[in-house]
């Protein structure tokens, strides 16, 4: 698969065509791998669904991402999630054709009674006592619609200090995408809040969304590579969220856990349900245990704490 040459203003459309019954896991896979909500089109005659993401540069579909996409599709096929291997296609499209394709997938999302995530163009208003985060994701992942993002948001809401107050908790968002997790944390009262992403387009989108929400001075965004972080951090955080693919979580286990403050919580998401046991075992070997977990469709996410300080069984 060689990406076509793009003209100025063009986007690279990466499409995966599958039977309609495999639409959900494949769309979720593309969202996690490429960092944006896919556009979906189903042919009513053939019952085939085309799930598509749109990239700003051909280099974003590099050899590493191609390999990950192929491996993930092969795993879904082997697990019975695909009756036959999916067809992957690359095309050049004008940017204007993409603009409306994904918007219909972005609807307001409520997390408990504390948080409302909605598109920048929505006319909806939060209810009394509800914090709102407005987003214009651009080409970056993170509208909250994906179950792994929603799980992270739920943990951020759950860990906010209670009405009696207490010192604010700090948060680190790894793989920030549109910045939704960091922005929600800042508006809920976390401090300090830091976030980073390897994709410079994601960092730009996150900073723009921070300005849109009036928290540009309360969140520090940067472009960093998790795999190249110093093993020993300068700062630790009460909550660390890493909504990433399982292989990266495993490779960066020690760098992730080193950034969690004593008594803190590590939220791991972006994990295929079939891979969660391996992730849990790897982190258990480093002294971490699951205190909350949930499976939604093909995905399983978990909140981890160090040692034996958890009570009860993980929630489902």
C-alpha cells in the first residue's frame, strides 16, 4: 500500500471495507490507531461498510501504522470478528469533502451529572452544576464517543475531590488527541494538568480547544514520544490517563507507572478485550492491580492502583 501523492489542501483517505456486522470493531480500531472518529458508509445492496479516516499528510500512514493496522485486522479475523480479511484502500480527496463526513458522529455526551462534552457548534447548554467542554476536534481523536475515551472521562469525574473539598488532584494525559481528557480535568478543578501527544496536529488541535474552553493557561500541552521519555520523571501525578494501543502500553509500562504519584490512579484504555489479560498481567508483575474495569464491544479499559489498597471486585 503506497499512499498517493497529495496536492496542497488534499487529505489522504484510508478506508477499510468490511461486512456490516464487523463495522463496530473496525471503526473502533481505526479511531484508536489513527486518532479520529471514522466516517461510515454502508451499501444497502452489498451490506458492506466502508470505514474511513482522513489524514493531513501521506507520511501519517507510515510503515509502522500500516503494520499495526494489518496485524490488528488479522487478529480480528483470527478471533472471528471478520468473516474474511478486510480490504484496505488509499485515496486522495479534497479537504472540503471530509468536513461534513465526521460531524454526524459527534453528539453531546454526558458523564454522570458532572460533565457535558459537546461539539463547538452545538446549541445545547449544560444543566446546573454541570461542567461543559466544547470541542472542534479537527483531524484529531477525542470526541468522547469512543468507549475507551468515555471510560477515561468517567474515571476523571469519579476522582474529583468531593464537595468538602481538599487539595486539587493533578493529571497527566498521554496521547491527548483533541485534548478532551485534559480539558475536562482542568474544568473540573484538577491542577496542574499536563498532556502530550506524538502527533503535532493533535497538539495544535488540543491547544486550540483549550483556548476555545478558556483554559489555555491551565493546561500544558507538548509534543513528546512516550517511548523516549526519561525513565525517572521530574514530576508525578495523582491521575495518569493513557488511552493507547496495548502494544505501546506494554512497551512503556515502567515509564507510565513511574509517573503516578503514591496512592494515585493509572487509567489504561485503548485495549482490545482479547489483549486485556496480557496487559493486566504485565502491570500486576510491577505491583499494580485493577480496581475498576469495563468491557464495551471489542474494547476493555481499566483503572489500576499500586499494591493492595483496592477494595472489592472490579466493576464490569
